[in-house]
C-alpha cells in the first residue's frame, strides 16, 4: 500500500460515522466497475456470515 493510500485511510477513519457513510456512497459511485469473477459457495457463505454478524 502506498503512503498516499495509507493517509487516505487514516483520514477516512477520522471522519464522523455519518460522513463515512456519505463518503463511501460517493466513492463507490466513482469506482471503476469491478468484476471479481465467479464466487464459489464457500465465499458466498462467508460473506453472508460476515453480513449477519454485522447486523446483530
């Protein structure tokens, strides 16, 4: 990771929670479309487990 990227992440972590959400939405709008390729069942299950854990 470059120093510039590390600084961006540090600045992001310093934002209030509502600003983090706003930033994330805007960042994802600008992000280049990303194709991760096909997911296997274990990756889908792990993502679902992570999501559910965050919702609790």
